[in-house]
């Protein structure tokens, strides 16, 4: 019997891999992408793609790219076996499923289950930035009645906010694929949360809690917009901040009238909880 093969493009970065590099790898339309560790991705292709490799190397100087040929395996079976429930914070259990048709109710052991089908959008609960954002949400004393999740990804943070007691929850993302995934995730969790396929500049209103789990540079670019959306005496949770950008983010948001209440890190990423202390508008 003839063996089937596929080609693996190993992507090694000198810095923790951020969403920009992950999106660029996905733009090459691999059969799948696997995060080996915080600095390494494996992308799987039916054949070698030299032009895509050169394009990636030019866009991200410093990364190391290497192809290898491997015998095909039953990836669907291996993927399904790897999907285990993830305890997040004190209250939640993220329960991933390989396909939307396989979603079912699960025993959460006293926790609140959030169901999702990971794959096309960021925010599975397994990544530190997502889990720590939920943990920060739990530590806000009186939970805000209104929340917006900017760069919602899978919609997990918006769903958690609803479970924590927010009456009005909105979500937005500039990626239409993420909006579709978030809409599916929200529906499978039997919730209604409006989603805007846009950045925060298109959203009107004020929110007691603004959450943004996105890249640090984007947090800097959107600092005025995120502040505009925040109520007086509101809270702000920022994540997706690489360790070398933590001080810069703190300085910028402090200058906008925020006080840092708490910051947590796994050594690669920061998640920060701020309180708005200026009167604002």
C-alpha cells in the first residue's frame, strides 16, 4: 500500500509568537497549524510552497523557516483526543469540540461550562491571555452591568461577561471570520450578544467594563477609542501584551486617567486590570 505524505513548515520566532504572525501563516492556507511552544509553530501543507516561505521570511525578519516531509497520520482522531475541558478562573470550564455537530451538554462539576469549536479564531481559553482575562473579570468586585469585548475572537470573553452578571454585552472584531465564529459560539451557548464587524470606533455608548485581548501595538493605537467607550469609574482589562511592552502600556493608559489595579504574567504575556479614575466624559 502506498504511503501518503505531507509537508511541515516549521516556523521558529526569536520572540513569543503573536497573532500577526499566526494570521500570516494561516494566509498560506495550510491544512492545519499547531503551536508547539510559545516560539514555534508547525504548519501542515499538501506540498512545499516556496513562494509563500519567501514571502513570510521577508515580512518577518529573524524567523527561522524549515520544511520537512512526514508520513500522514489520522489528524482528526488525534485532534479530537486532544480536546479536553479546561478549567479557567474559579468559575468556568471551557469545553472544546472538534465540530459544531458534535457539541453537546457536559457535566461541569459545579463550574459554568462555555462550549466552543476552536480553530479559525483566537481565544480558546487554553492561551494565557484568554484565561487570565477571565480570571481578572472574576476579581472585579461588583461586576459591571455593561461590557464590550473588543477583538472578540471566539467570543469566549463576552460569554463569560454575560455569565458573570452583565445585562448588556457587545462584541466587535475587524475579522469577519472571527465574527462568524463568535456568532456560532454565542449561539451554541444559548446567548444573544450583538457583534459588530468593525473596530471600536464604530461602536456608540459607554460601558462599565471594556475588554481588549489584542496585540500591544493595537492597544496603543486604540487607546483613545477604548477610553471613549469606558464609563466614568469604569474598568478596563487589557491583554495580549508581550512582556517587553508591559511598561509602555501602563504608561499610556495611566496618562489617560487610569490606575493599574492588578497585573499578571506567565513570563511571556501581561494581562492588566485598570480602574478609570479621571472624570472623563
